[in-house]
């Protein structure tokens, strides 16, 4: 191997070592930041509030009342007479499904699903409370 080839190999190895160091620093910083987010989200997953309190507040309500309680939805999907309103913040995503209780009647909330942004299920009462507080 010539001196020029050895020098090029040395510089290439130094560059790769520096790239690896930067990746390790970035991974450590991301893990620390993610731990704070996961701690806040785990409260939504595991901490139930009073039985049914927030959920009862929105079940059976129409879309207008939901918007008054939770703010503007981030998504409003309509299919025939059914409707899904999605509310979200940094801590949770709440899907409220509205169906008419009879022909020609206004759709009301009949089912609610909650999850944290990474997709894990969240406790519905806690999620509703978090969205209400941050609207």
C-alpha cells in the first residue's frame, strides 16, 4: 500500500469514527427527550379519572356540542349519515364516532377511542380531559 493510499484510508476511518460519535450523541439525546414524552403519555395510558366522568360528558352529544367542549377537530370524516371527529394534541388522539339514533335524526357520539400518538391505547377519560385542558 502506498503512502497516499494509507493516508486516504486513515482519513476515511477518522471520518467514519466521527460520524459514529455523532450518531451515538444524537441517539442518546433522542432517548432522553423521548423518555420525557413517554412519561407524560404513560399517565394517559394508565391513570383513570373518576369512573365515566369525562366520557359521560361527551357520549350522546352532537357534533356542535363536541366542538364546544373539545375545540375544533383536526379531522372531520363523513360517510353517509355517520361521522368521525378526531381531536388531538401532543399527548393523545381522540376519535369520536357519531351515528344517528334513527332515520332523519342528528348523529350523536356512540363510541369513543383514545390513543397516544405512538398508537398505544389511552384511557379515554384522561385523554378527553387532556384535550379539554389544552383547547
